[in-house]
């Protein structure tokens, strides 16, 4: 049994993560932690998120140096669902105590320290931790993943985008230096729980934002090993995310080669569902699945790929659980699907 803490327990992602960990038979939730000045300190988790009443009636504690010193030696793993700067500052302290860290923020997603002031607005000082962080795209983890102590769980847009791109770029079917355009649409829950007029449901219309400067663009480019143009859009619905990727492939690429690349990548990945028609958000909302479909024009050598996910689950919480499972040598989908609950480790 792994004793775990969740830091950032009051937000949307933290709440989804806690719900998943409650149903995981290899996990004991030792601590649910909120920020030092949070008004939620002392409240029960189920008072903030009523659907977990009777399931997770654990009190919320505020983070402090004192809490860290008293709790760290009792923990096997910690999940950060916090602002980026917080995880960047604190992850190394947990790692040094032998605690596995699963960071759902952007604090360790980019490999180059110089990118953080540009895309995240802060200087990254935990360079040793940054160098050892492993990117946690669950369906593309390296064989030695169980050895990692610090996992950077991907962002929601990069998850959907990379699931679309990596079968092609890994097979080197894309046209080198060709234009790759990623259009993404997300519901308002992707902006977090904190109130903001810009993400108020009554104020939101379908619109693009942060074009050519979104922080997920370098993350997608880095992990796809190809430069992309990323166009995010905000839409007036609660949850769910869809990306559509358009790119040119090398001359002579056939439909059979494209189909083989995707089938080979995902035929043994139960949380990626290859669809016979274009995916839709309603089919993945409130689930850990990614639904993917593609169409290739052999005459134009143009490929279009769409992937739909739940931004709070596959784009955050359930992917963090997949990474946690992989680090323990469990099936990636363990506890996330009914037929893999209760399997002995």
C-alpha cells in the first residue's frame, strides 16, 4: 500500500485525482493539502466537493514547512495539483526524501530552463530536479520509467495533440520542416476553479486565445520532435477537449503506412480508442479514454488527425494515475477500468 498526499486538493484537477485515488486499492490517502492561506483549511474534502461525501471525508490541511517536515517521512508519493512555481520550488525536497513526485502543473514539462521565464513567467531554480524529470505521456513512457522519481504529467492540450502526432513523427512519416498546425478547443474547466470574468460561463463564447504564444506550443513541439503551430480555443461548455492536427507527410507515404503507424502505436493501449469516425467530446467526458480518428489524402499527402479527451481526466488526473501505475509496474489502466481493479501487483 502506497501512502500518498495530494497538494492542491481543492481545485478541479485535485478533486478528480482524489476521486480516482479513493478507488485505487494500492493507495492510502494520508494527507490532502491546500495552500497556506486557503480558506478551505480545516474543511472536509467532501464539503468542497459534495459528490465525494461518505467516500472521502478527509480534512484539508494547509501547506507549510512544518507540515512538510512532519509528513514527508510517512509518504511514498505526492501529487502536485498546484501552481507551476510551487511544484518547481518544492518537488526536489520530496525527491531528496525518497518520495515519488507526480507533478500535474507545468513546473517540469519543458526541458530548457530558459523557456520558463518566457512561457511560465518565472525563473526555474530547481535545475537538478528539472534534469531528472521524466515526461509522463502515459502511452509513450520509456521502458525504464519505473526508476523515475519525478514525473511531469503532460498538459491537457499536449496530451491530445501528442497522441495524434507521435505515431507519425516516431515513424518519421512527416515532411521535415513542413507546417504542422494543431487546432485545439477546450471547455472552461481547463482554466481552473478560481473565479475569473474571462472564463465565466455566461461570458464565454467560442474564441481563439494566446495564438502563437501559448505555453503548450513548446511542450508539444518538444515531445513531438517537430515544430508546431498551436491554436487554442475556449468554448462555452464545462469539460472536454478536442484537437485537430493537420500536417504534410513525406512523398510516397501511403494510407496503409499511416494506418499501420497508428494501429502499431495503440493496439495494446486500452485507454486510446481508435474510432471509425470523427471523435466527439460527449463520448469521452467523465472517462479516462482518448478517442482518435484520422484521414489521409494520398494525392495531396496531407494527414488530418483528431483526438478527443476529458481535459480533467485523460488531460490531467487519470493520466497521473496511469503514470503512478506504471511506476509501480502495474498495468497503465489499473483501477481506471473495472476489469483491472483488484489485480495483484
